[in-house]
C-alpha cells in the first residue's frame, strides 16, 4: 500500500468507528442533534477525500471505476 492509500485507510477506519458509535448511541437514545450534525459533516469530508482519491487514479491495471448509476445502466 502506498502512503496515500494508508492515509485513506486511516480516514475510512475513523469513519467506521464514528458510524459504529452513532449506531450504538442511536439505539440507546443518546444520539443528539449535535452528534448528527458532526457525523453529517464528517461524512461529507470523507466523500471529498474519496472523490479526490478517485479523480487522481493513475493505475491502468485496475478495473475502470464506475459510479453506481453507470453500473445500473450497464
């Protein structure tokens, strides 16, 4: 794994942890409006990181990246 991929993996694992915590808190009635806003913002930040990653994809040996709507059309 490249440094960039390691950094992306760390971001994704952090997001996974945040989502696990949110699900646990939601089930226990402890998920607040502030928690929801923080999680929403974090998800948007991860989406930007993923978009940046895929937009600089330079590994032709891998399968072409398609969006879910492109896959549905195929």
